[in-house]
């Protein structure tokens, strides 16, 4: 009898153990703000897509060190740069496995062929994969990689050499970007042979910590932790992206325990989140800047005194309070403080309407003038309410006699017209791509960008030469010096009123451990446990 | 009967052409270049812009683009989304089951509550019951959906924890996409509790989406019933001593149903064309949300194709309503 009882207990325990192990799989739910555009990160530019693809499924030759904008080794263990800065030789990691998908099982580890395929597809129009799935590689061309990379050579299976057309220090940071995510050439070849090359972009295998299991359009993305991941299996077993476009609903789900991490909360909900014992409200300054650009090719903004006067006449603290509701920090430089080479010593224009009026009179406008402020029609991280911001500036400027009319267009139209310089002054901003100062300064203020993303239409020789110099050396100390100096010139010439860097908030459930905010705006779940 | 259906069908072709022309023009009249919208702050160079325009066929004159579009449609090709690059038809078919499922449950809710409430109010005309039903339905009719959804969500999901906040099924269930209908797929999966989870996820969205149709149905049923109830034949029926419920259900309701069916038909058509607000709030992956997002992104092929399909659905539903009239009331079938 006793024996029988013991047996029964054992059997029950075993059954219990089985059922718990089935349910013990830890699942982390991330309530993402939208659907990915697709599963090949090289095609797209949206952060939502990168979170679902490159950040958690893929690896790159170099990676951003989590929580910083610095790079660290990824699929390349190290690299050498030639003395002329034109040749980069990468030594690749051995023993890196690719995921397995429903209809593809890799037979070999990651090697040089995969690297060459990834970049050749994007840059070489003759690559059989170049035109597959529409074939537009916006970031690759946008970062100038098509003209920068002259040739990629395979030295051996684990060594690859990139030969550039000119020395370009931000090249390494570019390789850590999402478009440079490494694909499997073996999979690509298999699909090409089967006559279904476009499947590579729908169901790619990669080398990252999570592999995609299922995507239900506009609803869910399911991943499992990749057990052969080269850095070791992730601490969670399953990762689910629950696509929830509305911020209030994301918050409701977080409160109800239906999600563990949510991005982009409503500023109005922050106070309540902070008080909630089940929620840990994380925050960090974002890698972005919101600014007002003067059209420096249009009168009266051709005169530096006018630009300085309006800078003095703008009360930034009022804007931070009203528009950012505290979730922003006044900006004095065009690059955010978390970025290397940020010049702390630059002194911002204080709020001083009296001095502003005097400067304006000196410039020949004692009674002010009429102008316009363009306000964006959309909400962006660097500017949650452009209309409100424009109204505050309008009022500030009216105190020194400058009458500004607020103008707005539909977003695509707004971007297009401001590119052409139809505005007098325009509100816009930028979120960094790769953590390199060049990605802010040269892209937004370089002479090459006039008529493009340089909305101030500003080309200053002194400033531009400093940037060009910094591009050509890979010595970080030297580059830092050049960028610091460039920020001084920028402030003196005042092509923009630098307004704010927003603070990024990410509420997570208390039981989530190890989550870090990425200053570049991504959402990574490899290090997270629950 | 066939002649009747044929006559109705022949009207569909010009309607169909009109819709293609209308959607094609309207989406292009909204300012905003899809390429610029795609590129955002980053922008694209003029050369790249021209290259992409050529690739997408936007460099051709509008009438050529329209011709390509219509010939494509006639061959069953609605084009590919500019964003996801997937065929529009495929995207639609992926999302439509979710919309049907929600529309079906919302319609059931609306009919089950709205119809009896309307009948009841008509029978008890002028009483407190009548007034409360009417006040209730007027409130329902004028309810701002977004607010109503968030209110229900906060009360029932966050505070009471009775229903889930959003989505179609709990994330612990990994259900394979077989039919696209979560209720069916969850049953097919055989996972314990999956079906119950799918049902619980449908409750709040169905109530929210069904609120306005319910109010409309209740009001329409009431007024139609009142009209019929004052007819002579009803008085005659009552005078003959037929049981009161028989008078109401058999004699009055059948005749009062015609306008109600019209309303139900129209409402179902609207429900099937996707519920933009409800789908957005409950993160429901249906076609309403899909279309509205595509308009924002100037995804021309999706907007054109999606609206065309939705219009077809409405045409079909209307046709079915007309046929139902014929069944309910033979006079309509035979009249010219």
C-alpha cells in the first residue's frame, strides 16, 4: 500500500514537473508601436522595423555597445586600418551559426562569403539579388556607401578587406548600422536556385540572439531564443512583439501585465507611471535634437546679427515646460550631450529681449520685420508639438517687433518644400543613426547638404573645413578637437536656434531585469531576464 | 428572381469603374509625395528621387498610370504595397478574416440587443421602458468610439481584470495561422484554453464596435414597429382574439422588418469595411487600420486596391440585402 502511494506521489510529481516545464518558458512581451515594414532591414529606415529585425535577429561586423554610441566587435573580432585610411581589413569570428527556418537549414557557419554577399547585393547593380523585392537600399545609399566602397575582397574564409574611395572615419560606425546586418549567402543561393529569391527578405536566417517563428501581420511577431547564439542563449526563451499602435492602450496593457516593456509613452502619463509600484520608469536623454533653422540665404537671415537677435529673443525654458512637459532638455549644441566630442564649454544665447532688440536695430531693423515660422504637422521624438512651439516663439519674437506667421504643410510636402528653401524659418529635428558626430554635423550643416537636409541652407567655409578634416582621420582625439571647434563656430554664426534634446522614457514591468535604453533608439532584448 | 439579380448586377460595372477613377484621383490629390514621406527627415537626393519614381512608375503621365492600374485590376492584380512590397490582395486576405470575425461578433451583439429592445420599446410605447430604451440608444449612437473603448478597457480590463486589454489571443498560445479566424484556429490548435482566450479577446471590441449599430437598429425597429402596429390589419388581428405575442411577432414584426433589414445590411457593410477606431484602439489587425495607415504613408496601391475591395464588399452586401427583401416581401421581387 505504502509502495503504491509512493509510486502515485512520484507519478504526480513527474506530471507536475512536465506541466511546469511546458509553462516555465519565460516569455517577454514587448508592446511595439507599429508593424515592421518587412524583415530585411537593408530596405528600410524606420526604427520600428529595426527593432523587429536587425536589433534582435541579426548581427553586424561591428556592434554598438549596448547603452552607448560606441562600437565593439561583432561578427568581426578585430579590424586593421591602412595608414592612408583607405583599406579596412576585418578578421571574422569563427563558429558563428545561422538560424534554421521552415524551409532552410544551413550546412555551414558564417564566413567571408556572407559579408561580401550582404554588401555586394546593396552596392553592385549586377548582383543577381540587387533588384529582388524592389531593391532599394535607402540607408546604404543615404550614408554614401555606394560611392564610398570601391571594392570588397575576400582574403580567406575569415578575412575580408574593404577598399574605400576616400578616407572616411565614420565608416566603422556605419557598419554597425542596421542596413549592414549580415545575411546568409547559402540561404540566398538556395532560394535563387529554387526560383524564389524574394523569400530571403521575408524569412531570412540570421546569426542574432532571436529567431523569428511567426509574423501575424499587424498583430504579433513571435521569436524564440536561438540556442546556438555565439554569445550564449538569451535569458528569456520566447520574445513576443505585440503590436499596439496607441500609447494609452500600451500603457493599459503594461498595467494589466499584458506587456513587459513599452516604448513611447504619452508625456501626460509619465507622472502616473512613476507612482506605479509595478512599473519601473526608465529614462535617458535621446540622441536627437530639435531645432529652428533660419534660411540663411534669404533676407534678413543672411545677417548673422538678425539670427543672433532671434536666438536671444527665444525663451527656451518656456518651450521645454510647455511643449516637452519636462521630458526635454534645452539644447545649446547641434549634437546631443551623450555623444562624444560634445563641447561643454559652448555658452548658449541667454533669454535677453533687450539685447535682442538692440542687435536687431544694429542690423537695420529697429521696428522688426515680418517673417514666417514653419511648424511640422507631425509629432516627433525631438518635437512633440511643433505648433505649440511655434506659437511660443511667435509670441517671444513679437516682443522685439518681429511678426511671424505660422505655416504648416502636409508632412511630405513640408519636407520637400523646406529642402528647397521656401521657408524663412523652419522647425525640424534629427535623430542620430550611428552615434558619430559627423552624422549630425555634416549631414545637417555641411555645404554638400545645402538644398537637401541642410534646412538652414548654410554653407560656412570655416565650419565645413573642420568637418572635412575630421572625416579624413581615424584618430578620435584629433576628430574630437575639430568637432569641438566646429561647435564654437556654429554657435557664433547661429544658423539654427538649437531648442531641445528630448528625454526618452521607457516604462517596464518591475519584474523585468537587465533592460537598457539604447541611446540610438533601438530596443534590444538579449540581456533581459524576467 | 434571376432577372432581378441580373438587373442589379449590370449596375455594378459603372459603379466599379467610377470607384477606380475616384480612388485613383483622390489619393493623388492629397498633397504629399510617397517617396518624401518614406524618406522622412533623412530625405533623398534628386537623382535618387527620380530613380525611385521611375521604379514605381510615378514618372509616367497620370492617364498612363491609371490605364496600367485598371488593366491590372481587370487581371486581378491590384499592385504591390510601396512599403511592404507585398501584393495588395495578399495583404488584404491576411487581414480580412480578423475584420470579418470582429464584424460578425459586433453584428450579433447589435442585433441581439437592438432588435428586442426596439420591439419592446414600440410595444410599451410612451412608458418609462420606452423612454429609457430610447435614451440609452441615443447615448449609444452619439458615443465617441475612441473614448468609449478606452473607458471600457480601463474599467473591465485594467481595474477589474475581467477581459484582456487588446490583441486577439493571449501570447502564451502560439497558434498557427490556418484560416486566419482566431476562433477557428484556436479550436484547431487543440491547445487547452486557447478558444476561451480568443473569445475573451473579442468581447470588448465587439461591444464597442456594435454599440452604434445596436442603437441604430433599436431606433429603426421601434419606429417601424410603431407604424405597423397602428395599421388596420393589426387591429383586426387583435380583434380576432389572436394571442398578443403572435400579433407582434408574426403579424407586425415581419412587415416591420424591411427597413430594419436595410439598416442591418448597411451596418454590416460598414462593419466589414473595417472599423478604423475600434481596430486601432484594440490593436485589432483588420483592414480599417491597414487602410488608414496606408493613407498616412501615401501607399497608393494599398489605398486604391483596398478601397476598391471594400467598395465591392459593400456592393455585394447591398445586393444580398435586396435579395433578402425579395424573400421577405414578394411584392418587391415582382415589381418593375
